[in-house]
């Protein structure tokens, strides 16, 4: 009998800037990485070729030469073109980015550059900043962005002054699909299978009849009585403001069975997706107007049969303090849409892009386990949740060209939201005592009193608005010498509210304690047994927080050829940032015990890159810069947040301060053929006051994570990348091989980091100065840093038509996810080796272009492990099998 089946038998509760990089990419035109190597120039060059046509006629062919972006840019960059993204076959952009040298993806969508956590990565959309719908982060998770709306992605690893100062590891600039030159319409669809999920046992709950779309039909709306109570400015407690009858009425209005009743599903559905993309172009008297639109939806299921443990022993000896087996079933629905307009008038270009993404996670969890505080008894916990993340972005970009003067204008507004209504949790207890001591010792009961079970419900809402704008003026002072000055502004405002409630009863009859959750909280039991609500979030002043970050920045930059073959790109940025996070006084108490955060800092951030063309096909780059990293909003908010991915609670530290980084890099590049290169780089970073995650175990054995500034850290390493093609036409005279080539793409990154803690070093947590050695071990690596990252692709592709078969291998060595609690070993994740296969084939049917794609992921069947180890002792904070996935999709172009 499997663990999931055991759960099934227990399921009695079932019913039966910001400027684009200075590398000559237009905001509306993605970089062309298929162009041949070129001299180190950023500008596209127009040229005319006249061909005699006879009889006083002449044919004029006008072309445009676009340089190799990776080589032509004055900085260290990696580029994922639309062809690269398509080759990996990934459904979202974060999956494609993990193939880039030095990049790893953690937690589904957060990109780590060279071992530095997501806080050190900056994500832009068409050069403009993005807000995050994720409560735990200020950076946007890149798994939000389906690959069908992104045309190319540029990763710049060396800092230049035209980018925001929060540039620790690198910047990731996503470019949405460009305006088409001709009309087209593409329809696509696909289905997928997960070996650990599809047609297997999982747990679900009804919710509403429209959940499959990612949109609730109103079932989860806050009911009128609770809505009025939340807006009253009073804590929802039994007392003068709310009587017990008031609280009973509120309880009975809350949706019950649809959001409460966990059900066994022996046949979890298949994954599926559908999309539609179209565009057209209209010729104007002096230019062109283009329109592009895309819409898509994907519906995916994932079940994890997870072992989750904690220990309070410094050496991890003895049985775990808590030991749970938890089955988690996620139904994730992503809906996206893009509408873009492009206008070209002579040399001037204007682009208006509108993007909508909605990412919904419907989660069901059932866990069975023990706590050593009460060794005999078993605890059964069921949770149901619905998380809505939504991003709306609109931006307008203008590129004006006046001979030697270039003017770039940009403005944008973005809104992100996250709503989590009806987060429910029920705990049942089985004492396992002899029946003479406990008449229900062999049964699970919930007395709603906290001793033998309990129930909770929470409503969370996050809203973030981000306004941004800027202007850049570039002037060609002389041939191969240009200067740029610019100004950038951003204003981010976030409000996060979480109203959490305990559901309490007293003296419930034994028969009632055995009821499944929807009956336990039925209208009858609420009225008969005085079941009531207690607002737990009202007791510690952490129900709501407001956060703001306003930055003003000006920069000057010069790019010049010092002498033949040696170029310099140097600049300095002045950036002023005001960041504040403070509790919102919802209840008019006039104050809070929570420490407020107010950071008001300004920085001069210099950057310089020298590029030496050693030979016509080789160049050497040297870069040095200073950058910063600010605390993320959620890290400053002293409010409990339950992370649905790790099943861990997080609480912010209002005493965090900015980190400062000094960066250096040397890189060698050899472009030995069209689309072929070898690069090698060494890098070093010194970080003052890096922000690190630490974990503690509370009195109720719950693992809680928070954040603190370590005194200092260093990071260094090296990376190599090779891209090589081999023509196969000489292998055989058969027509099959004549246009095919072998593709070899590989990269390796070695990284070492070290936290430095000396005698007398301190850190501040919630306003209290403490010994840093109590939180950090001297010599420990930074969180998120893997010593080794390996990516390798080998494939066959046809150069005349679409036909690709690619094997992709990814390896990341173990990395720390959090400092260990109370002197214990650090918590480490073991990503391991992942082997994927992707095949794409183009067909022509009835004069229509059809693309078929087959994907096979995680063929090695690796497991996810988050573990503490000391000697032979081992504690699994999170361990489960990652299923092998297979999918087949098709797109039809009209």
C-alpha cells in the first residue's frame, strides 16, 4: 500500500533606466544573434547595392547589416534569441534562462546569477522595471512569463551606468515580440503527462466551477458581513465591538464545503495548453504601422509526495522533532495576453506594449505525522488554498534619431496583485492511547480548542503599483566616440494585508469532534456549540503593511575607441533611493511594537569596461564597478507568510540595511566562425552587509525563516562557454544529411563564496543588536551558491527547414537555501542532474506551416531534496520525487 493510499484511507473528510543596454538593440527590435561576427560597433549600417539592369534600368537592393550582439556590445552579455528559446522548448522564460552560462533557477522562477540570490538579479521588460506579485520578493518570478510573449532575452553580467544600481549579479532584459513585417496568424495547442501526477492519486477540492480557467466565479469573494467587519477598523474579536452572535453570523456566511472539503482523486487530469498569436503591418506614406496580439492559457497539475522533517538537536541526533509525510496537489493555470503597436516614421520609432499575465495556483495538501513533544499521537493536517498572481504592464517607448543625436524616451506603468482568499487549515489528532484512557484514542478528532486539533482561515491581499520613466540623450562627438547622459525615475508602492483567524469552540461533544471539516463548521454546529472567530493577526500588529521605494538617478557615460582595437565604456551613476516599510494602523491603536524601516541612501556608482581586440576574431574585456542591493519589501515586513512552495513560514526583519558590492571581471572571447564562439571569464565580488536567510524552530516545532545582514562576504569563480556547429553533408550522400548540422553548446561555471564573521561582529534583528556569530558561521557559502553549474546541449538541426532534435543536460551542485537554526548545519538543496529531450519538426500541409514539438523532461527521474546533514545524521526538510514529464504540441500558421 502506497503512502498516498494510506492517506486515502484516512480521508474521512472526503465526500465519498531604466534604459535598454547600450548595445544597439532597438526597444522594438530584438537582437539578431544569427548575424555573422562584426567589428566592435553598436550601430546597424544601411547599405545599397546597385546592379545593372540593362536598357537604362538599375536594380537597387537595400540591406541592413546587424552585428553579432554578444561580440558588439561593450559589456559582458549573453543573449537568448527566439531560436534559442524555441530550441530549449521551455514553456516559460525561466526554464530557458537556466541554460545560460552562470545562471540557475531556484523556486520555479527566481534567477540566480553566478551563485548570487535573486535579490542580486534585476529583471526588466523592454528596458523598464517590473513589480512583483510575490509577497516574499520584490523581484518578479520569471516563470510568470510564457515563452510565447517573449522574443529574446539579454543577460548582462558586467555593470554599466545606464542600468539601475541594484545590479549585484546581473540584469535580465526581456524583449516582447516585435511588430511583424507581414500579416500572420498562428494557432497552437498541446497536452502533457507527468509520471508522478497524471492519472495518479492526488487530492483536490471543488472551489468553483470556473477554477479550470484560473478565474474564480465569485465563490471566494469576501462575504458581506466579513467585508464590513474588515472595513470597520476594529479587530474581529468577541467583545464590545462584535458580539458572539455577530461572529456566528460571519462564520455561517463563509463559504464552507466548496473551499473546505478535501477529496481523493485517483485520476489527476493531463496537462494542456492553447495559444493564439497574430499580427499585421500597414504601410504609411513615410513609414509603417504594425500590430501584434497574443493570448494563451496553460493548465498544469503537479502532485508531490513529500517528506518534511525538523530537528532541534544541534547534531541532528535522535528522531526528528517533527516528521510528516505530506501529499500536495497543485493545479496551476496561467493566462496571458499581449497587445503591441509599433510605428516607424522615417528614422523615428515608437512602440506601445501592453502585457497581461495571470498565474493561479489551486493547492490541496494532506499531511500525516508526529511531533516528539507528544510522542504517541498522530497529527493529520489538511490545507486548501487559492493563490492569484496578476501582472498588468503598459509601456511607451520612443526612439528619435537626428543625425548625430539620439533621444530615447520611455514611460511605463505596471500593477501586480496577489490575492489568497480562504486559506484554510484543519488539524485532527489521534492520541493512540488505550481506550480506557481515551475512548477515541484510535480515531482522529478536532476539538477546535488548540489542544486536540484546530482550524484556521486567512485572507491575504497584495497590491503593488510601479511608475517609471526616463530619457537618454546620446551624441556622436566624433567618429567612434559617443557620449550619453540620462535620467531615470521609478516609484513603487505596495500594500500587503493579511487577516488571519483562528476558529475556536469549547466543550464540543466527542461525536462532533469526529466530524469532517465541512460538517464540523456547518451552520448547525456553529449555532449549537458557540463556534466563533478570533482574529490572530490583530494581536501582534502585523495585519497590514505599506511599503514604498522611490529612486531618482542620473548618469553620464562615454564610449570611445582609445586607439585602434581598444575601446572603453566608462560612466558613473548617481542614484538616490528612499525606501520605507511600516505597519498600517488598521485598528486605530495609535502605534505598533513593530520596528519601522526607513532607508534613505544615495550612491555614486562608477563602472568601466575596456575591450581589446587582440585579433580580428578575438577580444579581451576587463570590467570594474560598484553596485548595491536593497532589502526586498517582504524581508522588511514583520508579518508571517506561509510559502506554499517550501511549506515554511517567513517573517521579515525591519532592521535590514543595503548591501554594497565591488565587482571585477576579466573575459576572453574567440569568435572562430559564424554563430560559433569560445569564451572564458573570471570574476570577483566583495559584498558589505549581504542579506542572508536564517531558520529557527519555534516552541511549537514550526520552522520559521527570517533575514539578517551578515558582516561581509566574498565571491569568486570562473566560467567557460563553447558553441560549435559541424556540417554533416560529408557523412553520407543521402539527401537527409546534406543540409543538417550537429549542434554542440556547453558551459560550465565554478563559484566559491565565503561569509566572513569576526570577533565582535554584530547584526541587528528586529531592532536588537546581536552577535553575528549566533546567525552565521565564518567561512560558510552564501545562500543559493552552487560550486558547479553545468549546461550541455547536443542536437541535430536542418539549416533549410525546421527540424531539430536536442538533448539537454543540466547539473547544479548542492547549494545553501538557509542558515541552520540554533547552531545546526545549514539547510541545503540538492538539485542534481536533469536530462531533457526536445524535438521540433516543421511540416507543410495544404500550404499551411505546421510545427510539431515533443518534449521529454527529467528523464533521469531526479528527486528534490532540501536537507541538513552532519556526519551520518540527516534531516529532510523537504524531499519528494520530481516526475518525468512528456508533452506533445502543435502550432498552425496561416
